[in-house]
C-alpha cells in the first residue's frame, strides 16, 4: 500500500473506493459486500444489547495520507459530520514531508478501584496492607480469574489512597492491572471483586465499590508531528505566509490552554477524530472521552489535550498525550462485523499500535481545525461539504446532489430554502 494508491481517493465513486480498498487490504467478497449492505444483522444486534427494535447506521469513511512511525495507515472513521475525514486526511498529508507522525503508547495498565469504609485505624490498615501486598499479587497471579497471566498480563502493583469526603475519610485501593490487548473492564472488575474480601479482612473495614476507573493515567498514548512553514503557506495557496500561520496557531493554542470555554470546543474537535476511529473499531468511546476529559483537568483547570511550539527552524511542532484504553480483542471488537473489517483495514496487531494511530488522528484533527480557524475560518470549507447534506434535505437525488451543492457553495447560501429553489430550476418547474 502506497500513498499513490489512494491519490484522488476522495474524487472517486463509492464503488471505485470499495474496489481499491478490497485490493489494497485483501478484503473477501463477503467483507466487501458488507460495506454496502451493512454488516450488522438483527440477530447479532439482539445479542449485543437489550430491547432491540432495529439498526441505526452511520457513514464509514477512510482518512488517507497517514504515515505513523514510518508505516502507512488507512484510518477508518465512523461519523456523521461533514469535513472531518477530509480535514484529517489533509492534516496528515501536510506533515508527510517531515516524516509524518511519531507515536508511542505505554503498557496497557488499567486501574481497578476498591473502596473501603468504616476502617477503625486508617494508618494501621495501610501498614498492614502494605505488608501483605506481595502475597496478594501472588494470589491474584495464581487464581488469574480472567486468564490475563497466560497472555503476559495480570496484577502488577497495588496502591493505597486516603480520600476525604463529606461522609468522612475512607481508603481506596488501586489495582494496577496489565490487560494486554483488551480494554480490560471485565478483567479488572472481576479481579477487584475477587480480591475485595482479602482487603476487607486485612483492613478491618467494609468494602463498598469495586470498579474499573476510566481515568487510565497509566495507559496513555502520545503523538507528535511537524508542519513546516513552507507546507503551511502552500496550504493556503500563498494567502498567508508560513511564519504568520505558525504564530496564529500558537495564539489559538494559547487561547485553548488558558480558557476552559475555548478548551471544551478545542478538545471536542480532537474527539471528532478520536471518537470516529474508536467507534469504527468497536471500542467504547464514552470510556475514552470520560478518561481524556478528566485527564485534561488534572492540573487544576480544564486544559488543551494538545500542545504546540516552534522548533529551531521556526516550524510548527504539535503534540498530544491522553489516556487511550482501546482494545483489539473482546467486546464489540469481536462481535461487530464492521469493527473486524475496520481493524483489517487498519492492519494493527496490538492495542498499543491502535492507540498510536488514534492519538495521531486526534492530533491531525486538532491541527486541521486550528489551521482553518487561524486563517480563513472553518465555515468556508465546512459549508462547502455541508452543502451536499443541504441538497439532500431539499430533495435532490443522485447527480442532482453535487450540482445543487456546488451552486449553494458558489453562492455562499447553504440553506435548504435556496436549495429547493435551485432544485426547482434544475428540474424546470
């Protein structure tokens, strides 16, 4: 798979794109057909959740141009919002000259929390628990309730925290669990419930909650990319100088990192990218978002998840770091047919590699938004793509859609009433 294989990909018909991707990643005829027909059947859906009455579909697109750790990726994105896939692809293209994205992911360590209340002596309880820590880890390894040890995972460490609340002080135990390529919720929750009686007996307290934490501070991913002044200037066709664009983006970043009102929208844009790939691969985007937003607040106020600065050449350097608890096994990653196809298209072999791709996508999405906001504004490009949806809402069909959309964009009047007028004119009414 090369960059040239997907040159002009966005200009091709859907059927042509499907043939290209079928050839590129060796999709079977059945897999390729499911891209058109919708791969999730009612029987499978009824086993996934309760009270099923039907299916709800969203578009599946591919972000192109992604070079991550010197490897080419096609990134599947499930999203209903126009311009997001195009923006990510454009951002990835602009940093290819400097090597694309460099990304890394930590070990897949999740936190299981056990709450202990009504402890007679907190200090003494912690001292006793510390003494028993190694024996508890050995016990967890021996029982291995979710078969993590067999695959190189398992309980790695135990931490103790005293929490002050309106109901008094209580102890929270953190189980640091290596979950390998799983998201880890079932494994961590099962282990917490298995070990809770031991902690209760040693501490003299009473167990309340035993549950995974989605603030996965020990399971983070980071990505970095450089956008040159030359590429930045050419991206605006010379309307803005590269040096000026760098300064404008740095000002935009400073705004997001200093003001929570702006940071909320700034980070939402990051998740336009992250969520779409998390959904496409059958992962839990609510868990990922919850953890990342909490992570963005850990310094006392809500901050940007990305950072930008100039290097010695005056080029723009962008970076992102966030918790990313995503899986390549278990849950919907194993049961949803489209998730399996998405993973095949991606070609990732581990949860850590998937995290690297998703972090890079989040950075690309954020850069694209900041570049647009800091130069011509986001509405020009967004409304051009939104014009197609407007044409459909007005009743346009097949070839009419692109014709009406172009006229709407050219006029700068992307409204349903105007689309209806143009449609009537086109049909000679």
